[in-house]
């Protein structure tokens, strides 16, 4: 049995929703597809699909084998595309998205450098502070900060960051040190709309939520950071957003012992779409440079 062909057939059956639709997509007869599926199930010794005349349903083993098959087929296709890329200079359009502030700071400069080195390439960069469906929006890839809720995405880690609380040295001198998150309830704070009115910390391995009464609330993180530098109050933002003023001494970091775990920064792309040589080249070029640009939150 050709196991690669059998994996491809099984994935097509699931994605097309029926044996006949898979047969049409593969250019085979329905009987041939049925035989391939039966041979695969015999080889594995498990049932992958429960099926009747009207519908198909994945078994638990089928769901596990589907995820594994998609990964294997994607890796096989990626290897072939790498060889293709060696024979021709890739060109064309790459569409990607990134969070607004992260994209402005780190992604946009690297995109410009990439385009300067690859005259046949074009890039459409969408900076959005919302998670978009890559397939629905026709995007090739995304830069994401945080854990991925969608297991169908392939992720290439390029760094990490974390939420940090900070204030200006003058502010700390005027209101005194902050030794515990509960003290924030009585201190002037600067709110950032996506983070809400409760800030979450970790104490002795448990989550600790603290309600704040901010003097300023904004939906622009640059505004929050600038107000923090000006001494208006305590802000809580991602480390990369304040790495420069922290290094320059314009801000000091507070409550380090209560900071939550690091958040991964990843380049992600969908399983269902085969990577073109141009996208693979972009990821291979962008990945290590982005990793070098992200400041270490530790």
C-alpha cells in the first residue's frame, strides 16, 4: 500500500465531506477511494471513519490520524517546495498580518529590508489588533502574540514577551514602592482597553485578579506608554512595548515576582494551504531576524 497516497486520500475524504467528492477531487473512481480507505484502516488496525449513506464522522483515532497526516503531508510538500525554490527565484505577492504596535516596531522594518533584497516580491502588510481567519481573509501568514486557539495552524516560534507593570521613577518616588498587586487598587493606573479593568497576576502558582480605577483609559498603547513615562500612573503593557524606556531608565519595572508566564511570539500559517516557495523564503528570512529583534522579557 502506498501510505502517502492513502494519507492524501483520507485527508481529501474528510475535507470534502464524502467519498464521492473525494474521488472527484482526486480524479479516481469512488470504488478506488473506498478500497484505499479500507486498506488504510486494515493497515492501522483501527476504524478512522464511521460512515453511513448520508454522513461521515471521524472516530477519536481518525481525528488523531487526520492531524498527523496533515502535518506529514505539509512537511513533505514543504520539502518539495524547497527544492523547487532552489531552481528558480521566487516572486509574487505575500499577504500577512500582525498586531499594530508589534508590526510597526518589528515587522514593518523587516518587510522593507526583505523587499529591498528581493525585487520580484510584493508584500501586503495588514496591521490589526484582532485575530483574523487566514483562509477567509486570503492571508498567507500572520505574526501572533500569545497562545494559538486554532490547532489547525502551523506555528514557528520566533520569541517571547510578557505583561509587565511599570511606572516612571518620579512617580514611584512620589507614591512609594508597590510591593503587592493588591496595592494597585489604591494607586493611579493607566488603563489599556484590551486589558480591561482587571489586571491578572500570579501568586504562589495561582491567578490573582486586581481591579483598577484608572485615571486614563486609552485604546492606543503608545498613548498609555507615553502617559506612563510622563508620570501619570502605573501602566501594564507587553514588555516589547516599553523595552526602550525601561532600558533608558525612563521607566522602572514593578511587581516582577507576580508577572504571569511568557507569551509566545509566532509566525503562523494554515495547514490547509501549501506553502509557496515565496512564502517559505519569506518565513526563513524573517524568522531569525524577528527573533533577534524581540527584546528578552527576562
